C-alpha cells in the first residue's frame, strides 16, 4: 500500500508479496500476516525467553488484530510440535505466555493467524 511503501508501492521488487525490502528474512506477505512493518528491519516476528528457577515466559511482539499459538518441540529432527496454548487474541505491545512445564530441551515457536 502507499502508506507502507510510499512511491514504490507499485514496484513488485519492493512491494510485491515475495519481496523483502527491509532484509529481515520475512517477505511482505509474512509481515502482513504478523502485522509487522515490511520496511523496518527491527519490526519482525520473533520470540524471547524470560526464565527463573520455576517460571519460563515466552515473549513476542503482539498485535490486537492477530491471534497467536505457542508450541514447543523437544525433537526438531522429527518435526513434532505440541501446543502450549491454543490460538489466543493478541494484546498491545509484547505478549507473554508461560510454559507450565519448562524443560531445557524445549524449543518454541509462535504461530500467527489473522482472525
């Protein structure tokens, strides 16, 4: 759109769904789904962990117009992902979802969906 890409909005190399004008490894279609800014490399879908002795919180940028699901895997070779949460509505800013059974062998992913 003109708002996102300025005068280059008609150029498919910049504004096309497969383009990545901010070089953050997320194409414009993925940025649209995640509700991030396709022209700002710092605006990207990613997760962070906050841990203590008894709690592990998975944090990620969130949007009120998207839903999110947190999954984990302990075996990436098998590509087996198990849900920690179902799809839940986003909130403004950063969202935190606790892992009720944290384990150092867990790898996390957050899926984004347009409701």
